[in-house]
C-alpha cells in the first residue's frame, strides 16, 4: 500500500476514530467479532462508516465509478425496461441506494421523453451525505421533475411498482468461511498489538449449514451473503405486486465457488485502486464482494417471488435498445459521439463490465415477459 495516496490529516483522524470504535466493539465481545460485524461497522457505523460519513465516494474524485456516473446511456437504456413495467399499470419506482443520483436523473429524463413518468420516484438512502448529493444533482439535471422524488428511511409496505438496486448487494456485509481440517470455520476480527487481525472459529448455526451445503474442498475460503439474501427476502415481504431489478457483479453458484476462486472475491477500493486488505484505513475505503446470484434467486423464490430473468449486463442493455439510443448522437459529430461510444464499449465489452455485471429480475404477480431478457436469458444456469 506504500504507493497509495496518503489521506489528508482530517481523513486519517476520521479513520483512527472509527478504528477505535471497532476496537471497542471487539473488546466488548471477548476479543473477537465476526468479519460481517467488522464490515458493517467499517461501512455503516453512524457518522463514521464509509457510507455514513461525508467523504466523496463516487466518481473521479472518489474511490470508484459506477455505470450511471460513467454515462447517461446506462440510465437511458434502463429506462426502456422501466417504461415497460410502468405500462403494466404501475406508477411508482423505488431505487435502493441511489449513489450520486445519476441513475435517477437519467431514468427520469428518459421516462419523460417516453411519456412514461411515474407518479412517484422513491429513493431509499441510508447515507445523509449521499441523500443531499442526490438531491443536489437531481435539482441540477432534472429540476422540473424533482417534486416527484421522495426520499425514504425504510422500505414501504404493500409496495406496487418497480424496484431497482444497482450495485447495492455487493456493499452488504458478508460472512467469510473456510473449509478447515476439522470442519467449517468462520473468519472474525481480533486485535494483535492494537492492530486488526484475522481470527478463525468454528462456524455455527445458519452460517454453518449454508457453508456445509457448498461442499467446499479443504482450505477453500469464500464469502456467504446471508445479509444480501435476507435483504431480498425483506424486499419480497414489502412488495404486493411488481418487479425487482438487481444489478451487480457476480456469478451463479457453480462459477462463484469455482476452484480458481479458492480465496474468495472480497475486494476493497481506495482512490481507484483495488486491493484485498479490509483492515486498511477503515472508513476511507469501500469493501465489497461479488454476488452469488444463485443464492439471490433462491432467497427470492423461497420468499414467494418468481424468477423473471437473469442475464449479463451487455445482453440486457442490447435487448433494451442501447445501440439505438447511442445512435441518437450522429457518428459524424465526432466530438459528441466518440465519448458516448467509448462509454458504451465499457458497458458492453465482455472484458470490462458487459459480462462481469449481471441483471436478475424477480417479480410478484407480474406475468409479462421483460424486454431485457428476450434474448440470452440464463435462468437455467442458476
């Protein structure tokens, strides 16, 4: 990490304050906490966690860039799918964790062009800092539509409409397990000379059962996303009718737990640098894991949802007409067209975002086929 940019003194003090909070939690729990608890505090501790404090996280000045911030093409194309769902008699969209607000802005602007605006566009956002940034960006880009946007503190009940969650599941705390010689073990965090250190204990309860079901070879280490699966079940309980679109990077189970991933998929992002040390500058870096989409589908179906589609991001965007939207900008207008074409390449290329990112659709009392899965639907792979 020696070549990483050093944080300003104020940011470093912030990280040290969060580290002290985590050390206190470890001390209060007999010197050991589950890694999922560490990740929860590092990302969401009130006023201190990565997503709860004020540091800029998204875009060139932050730690990573998501597809909606990279280009409006992404949101414009997703709006085609949203419009189809709204045409089925719905008038609400709920976005979970709207980030900078770029996706909401592009979606709303395109839906206005399509004459398919929802009555209400809800945003469930846990970060006060991001909530304000979303409001500011929407006021800048779609001021005429700002009155339709409503921020929520919790999921609604008996919701009817479309739910969108773009790169949300990957930021949820994960449990880490490994197959030890004497059985399944769970990773935790302890202290060694006041520094955070890994500590392993026998896995128990729901985690042990989930880990054993994977039948992992000895010494294989991976993540199990109990929190993400629980979140999908909660979405199912809150919805009475509609469609849920979850977009994230990950794999079906047979690829997720492949022999080549025997050290798991945990990843950290700090100032556009990816690395694997979750104990580096807590509160100043993102911590994520890839998503097991088989587990997501199973959680949804067990909670009463129907699996409506699953495919790669490139296939989904092509099905929804991204090439037509790109050609709104004449190729002869080189200065305007080339940046858009380059962004489309990033979204669609198998070596970039096109194949790593997946789209899964779950629904309740929704029968119409979804345009995003008309070709290349891979539900059978889950």
